[in-house]
C-alpha cells in the first residue's frame, strides 16, 4: 500500500509543477458534421450543461456533472435513496436486481 501511496505522491508532485493552462475559449475540435458525443454514442439524456462544459473545454467538470446525473438516475430507478457513488452502484447492480429494475423502468416510459 505504501508503494502505491508513494507513486501517487510522485505523480501529484509532478503535476503540481506543470504550468497551469486556461480552459479552451473555443469549442472542442469536431469532425465535420458530428459532435464528439454523437461520434462516441454518448447517451442523449445527459443534461445540456454536460455538453456545454465539454464544448468549453471543462472536461473534468463535464465528467463530474455526467456522473452526478448517472448517480441520480440509478438512485431513482433502484429506489436506493440513502446511497450514492460506489455504494449505490454496488447495491443497485448486484445479482439480477439491476436487470429487473432496468426492465421495469423501460416499460414505465
């Protein structure tokens, strides 16, 4: 464990010495006709701010917002209202529970 911690510390110290960059002021480079989300088959139900953050170059924040949306969606469909993050996902997707919940949610729409 200490070896992993030492490696993490070395990486963190190296990153801290790298020059800071400003977020992109222009939209992310796109191929002709398709947004990167469409190229990668990213789910269209993600909130619009996720795509806006991504386009503005705020990739970590876009990822964070996408996972918050995913967390809330799994929470809603699983009925596990007291858990978040890893604990929520482990409980929601254990055994056949996830498949049953997903099927039920699809049929409600």
